[in-house]
């Protein structure tokens, strides 16, 4: 059966708090890769949610990304997730991040459907609390 890919786009305006220098992960006043990854995951999560039953969510298990162009504070960034394949609770995406000048990053992303209650219970059992 051929799969017709769907897309979903989310956007955000880059604030000073999203810059490498503010996050401590770099020395430039540009959009941090971690913030781009977060926006990419948000787009994929929201697209996957269309296929999930009540009480389920999806969690990211793999993301392979590039960040190829800078964006400064005040710029709008978008992440468009394309669902390439889904089966047995597995979701595979291609994600493009862009700003007004074009592509700033690309990613492939794999998410897995999980019972939210069961997942949270397993997380609590892992502990690691201080």
C-alpha cells in the first residue's frame, strides 16, 4: 500500500533566550541547535498525535540533524515535519527547519507510540531522584 505523506508546520520567533550565548552552548548570538531540535520535535510530535488513541503519546527515539545556517533574535523560524512512514506505533519523519532566507537545518526523526500512564510509571521507577 502506498503511503501519502502528510506535513505539519510549527513556528517560533527567536528570542534572546534561544541564542547560543544565552544557553551556554556556543559563542555566537544566533539560534541554538538545541532550540531548532526542540521545534523539529514539536512538529513531528503534533503530526504523530493525529494517529494516536486516547491516553497515548509519542516519544522521540532517534534524531539525525544538521544545522546549516544562522538565525538572529527577532527572526521567525519554522519546522515542517513530513511523515514518511507509520506502522505498528512507529513514525518516521523528514523535517526541514527554515527562516526567511531558506533552510537552516534538516533532520530525519523516529518516534514511537507509548501509553502515557505506563511510560510515566516506568520513568518514576527509574528513580534518580535526589
